[in-house]
C-alpha cells in the first residue's frame, strides 16, 4: 500500500511538472524599447538674446552762456530742426546796449590807431605814443568781441540737425547762466545698449549684424549693427557694454523703449548635434547612451558647448555614425541589451 501511494505521488508530480505536452521553456526577458539615431555632421548656431534700453544717437543740451529772461521760444516739442536754426531768444536790451557801447569804443580806437600809425611813419610821434595807441585798440577790440559774443549768446541756435525733445522754460522765465533751455536729439538712428558676460564678449565684433525686437512695438524686428564693444566690465552688473546702432528713419522707435537684441556668437557647419532631450545626467556628468554590438547600451560622457532651440552642440569621442539612444534613455541601464523601435 505504501509503494502504491508513493507511485501515485510521483506520477502526479511528473504530470504537474511536464504537463501533457512535455517540459515548457522559461519566457524570454522583456527588453527596454528605445529609439536611436546616428551621429551625423550638422550645423550648429549659437544665438543669444540680450535686453537693452533704446536711446537716441545723440542728445545735446542747448544751454545759456549768459543768463536772462526768455523772450521767445521758436520751436515746439517733436519738431525737426536744422543746423543753425533759431530755437529760443533771451531778452537782449542790456547786452545790445553794451555791444553798441563797445562797438563805438572799438571803432574810435581803430581810427585813432590808424591816425597814430600815419604820424609814426612820418616820424611825427614817438614809438611809445604809437604803441600806446595800439594797446588801447587791442583792449577795445577785446571788449567789443566779448560784447558781441554776449549779444549773440542771447539767441540759441541748433548746433546740428535734430528733434526737439525737451523745452525746460516758458516765455518770461528767468534762465540762469549755464541752464539747459532746450534738449535736441537725433532720432534718425537709435542706439541700443546691452550688457554681455565675459564668456560672450570675446565673440562679439564691431560691425557684426544684430536683430533687435522692440517690445513696445508688438515685437517688430529691426536690423542692427554693433558699433562698439567695451573692454571694461561694469562694476555693478559685471557685464561688458555693447552698443548697437539701429536705423530709425521712419521714427517709429522712441527713446526709452526697451528691446531685445539677438546676436550670433558662434556658427559651425559640421558639428556633433543631438536632441537636448537625449542627454542624461549621471551624478554630475552629462552624457549619452551609445548603442554597441548586440544592441548593448553604454553611457558615454559628453561636453556641452551650447544649446540652441531643442538641440545641443556637444564635444565627444563618439564617432560620426555612432548610434545613440534618442528616446527611452531614462529607462535604460548601462550595459543592458535594448530593443530598438521606430521613433
């Protein structure tokens, strides 16, 4: 009875083990699915954007060289003026009287000198008498020139073409000597001032083209040109100043607006470029998963030069043609076999 029971137990165990169809194979392990791409030479362009303030090409303060009451203002805000055009006038009665007095004294001294020279040439008077007349003439001439300059300074004129930006006094106001009555600006060209880092400044050259987007004008784009690159960093920001000139013949850009300048710092026609998302971080090291023989993946460290859009320009010992994991890299383990699928 014990022998029969043992036989039945062994038979049942065999049936459970092999089943009716014989021994079964263990299922194959599931592989991580990834999409790959092959490294190929591609263009890489490093373009950076910098915010900045838009200011006129030049701004000039028209100041009084002699104080006085504002007698007239000949221009209005926003008006375009030409070089030499009258802008304002100060009351000039006192200056005019001083000018007439100095002019009369000058003419008298000049006539006297001419008379004394004729007498000296005929040896009628001494050299000392002639030199005294000459000295009086020179003094009168100097006073006359000062009086004439003071009278001329009562009329303020434009030193160059421009647009009236500010009028600081009204008719009847007292404008002290040295005060700014009117401010002129040249709006035909606009200057954008930006600050760039020490890493970027060496890549920007005078004459380089730029594209400027003006925030206050619906993001409209203007072509620009770098006209100056600073060699000394700003103490507060630590950035280097760069000046960009923009043509504003149409006058749409107003001083004080803000914009953003795009500058191309680097351009490479044949570079190792990969999708930004294909990079993985292991500790503090960035790299890619390279697919080798047998679809085995291995982590390969890389150096990132710069990002542009959704791509990145890298330096790596990986050769062109090397397959790398472009999708699914977050789920693979270094050294494992993967299943390659279409992206």
